[in-house]
C-alpha cells in the first residue's frame, strides 16, 4: 500500500506489486488529481482517494497566489476551488499544509488494506 498527500511521491505506484493499493490524500479544494489513477490502472493497482473537505484543516500559503486572484477575497478563492491545472495549482493549492482527521484516515487505510494483494498476503484467520 502506498499512502500520500497529492504530490510526485505518488508516482512510486509504478513500483507496487499488482493488486496493491495507492491512497491519495487530496487537499481541500484541489480539483487536479494528476495521473496517479491512470498510473495505478496501468500497473493493475487499486486507486483510492481521501478527499479533505474541511477548509479549517488546511493552512493556506496566500503568498503563493497572484494578488489579482485575491481581489474578491480569500473566501471567494476557497469557494471557487482550484483550476484543473496551471501555475496556481502547483503553487497555491498543492502547497497547502493539511491536517488529516484520524478517524477518516484510519477508515481510508482500512479500505485500502482490502486491496486484492493485501488480502492474499493476510495470514489465514486474520
């Protein structure tokens, strides 16, 4: 199982064994998902997401955002969410610091642990 917040480290799904699982933690408001799902599919790896929907669990680095985008205010930026690509995605949206709720994270990891490879590796009776 490979678990990570959206970023280039998830490209390591290339090296997972067939039947494994990759779990992408998607920061608040990020619409761009990268090619991680496609990489997983090509390698016969299950793909899952944990989407963080609570903006209060993110620390945004407003200095990465073009001041023109702030004309309508910070709330308007967050309400709009990220574009699907471009400089803003890579600077502002991807670089937010996130706090993952422990209960949601545990549930997502348990779900990922049910991937076909993990089921085959699990000792009998467990």
